[in-house]
C-alpha cells in the first residue's frame, strides 16, 4: 500500500490502517521532510514563539517506526500510472497494490501589476512558515490579503506580537462568505480594538518595491506601505497529478462515498477531494474520511459520513465558532447579540436549522446546536 502525502490526511490514514493491519507493507511518500505537525497551528504560532522546529511533533524517522512504514522524504511523485499500478519518482518506478492520494491543497495565486508582484508570501505548510518567519525578522508592517478565517487568525496572532497589521478584503466585512454581517462587524470591531487596520471593499492591484519594503496600490488607488505581504485568500485542491493520470477531476479529485477515485485501487482523502460536490478543507471531514479509507483498504468497504462539523476560529480577541449553511440553501439569519456575545441561527423556510455562528459566551451552545443540524453527508 502506498500513500502520497505526509500531512494530517496521509498520516491519519496510516495510523487508522495500522489499527486494523499491523503488518502489510506500507510506503508513505513525502515531498518534504515528513515530520508530523499540526497545520492549523501555523496561523497562531508566532505570538507563542513557536519556531518551525518546535512545531514538529514527531520527526519522520519516529513516524516510520510508529507506523511500521517506509517513508520516502523530499520525494516528488512525477507520475501515477493506474494501468500499471505504479507511481514514478522521476525515472524510478514504484509499484503499489492500493494507492491513497493525500495531496492536500495549494494557495490560490493572484496576479498583480508591479515589480514586486512575485514577493507575496503564503503559509500553507511548515516550509512556508519557515520563510514567513524569516521575512518577519526585520519587519514591522504586515499586510494580509483576505479577511476570511485564516487571514483573521493571522491578524489576531501578529498584531499583539508587536507588528502593525493591515487586513485587506474585497467584501464588506470579515468572514463575509461564512457569516452574517452582524457577526462580521463584531469581529471587525474586535480586530480594530487590537489595532489592526482594516480595508474592506478593496483589493490589491499593484505591488512595487521601495527602499524600505513594498508599496501596495489598491483598487481604489489608495496606497499602503508595508514590509511583508501575506496572501490568505484561500486554497485550491491539488489535482494536477490526478488529472495527468486520467482520474476524474472537477474542483477537486472526484471520489465516491467510499473515497474511491475513478481509477481502480486508488483512493483520495483530505483537502484534495471533491465528494458529492463538496470540497471541505477542514480537519474533521479529513478525519472521518481517513477512518473510512483505512477500513476499505483492509477489505471492509466503508462509506464516509459527515455530520455537522462546526469550525472554531482561532481569534482570541473574539471567540467564534462557525457552521455555515450549505451554499444555495434558502433561509434567513435570526440574530441575538449583546456586545461580543452573538448567537446567529440560519433557518430554512420550514424553520429547520441550517447553520449557525456563535460568538463570545454563546460558543457554549455549540454542541447542542450541532446536534440539531442535518448531516452534510448521511
């Protein structure tokens, strides 16, 4: 059995597999050093002075021992051949009996005018975080593009650490695609109270070098000076390897309820997949999928089920949990608010709960409300 990817998805499949089958040969191919770490920690690691090295929970050598697996580190798979049941690392051919694609997602890259358009950073893995930390050593001003979940988390991490943070987003308020305006405005106020500068209904169109850093020109022609530009505008499933192998690919690698791809003996899990139209780049869907795949790999064909899975936003300035309604679901928000304590419930026309956002003290209602939500995949 072969797993491509050593992120949380790949390693969780391996761990779940070893609970069921301790001896079958297992190979894990990692494009990086294969160390196990918590990717969600990257957006709030700076203020806790977490270095890249300290974020690694278990190095690859120990993971290999724990999992009774061969782990190939710093190894890039260049081709998957479903007909021959083989993957290629350059010219080297490695056969597999069953293959799991845990390829993750990559940051969305925008194009900009200006001579520093290629200087935009993103943080999607430990190597990215290493480069970001290095860029911050002589920096004071940080501009973050994107006021979604990750952008807000970085802003809340970096401003209290002593940086001057600017948050830029084309929508009207933070979390504009996940939450109603009242919630976004409450989070906006909390970030402003920290000292974060906010530019909404604007985007970066040009990035130029200056003697001291960079000059950003926004779509309304306003100008900002900054030392670091961080993009947090979202991720896109990593599908190129699968597409080149002839697998069905749409917004992600298309899988069925068994996490099977369109090719025999190839499964996919994690941020790279699309299942019944859903692309869910969060931890809980990944864990559910990994457990199902592990059973299927050992001969117990198992479908994946997704219950409602609220997401905690790591913004200590304003505690927040979101379980947004599915895209296109008809309904309206009902909101109760007192300061930062906000309870926003999304009801369908039949007055069925379709989603919620909780802030402050109302976060305590998370589990009770989650039980009322319909599953994403039953």
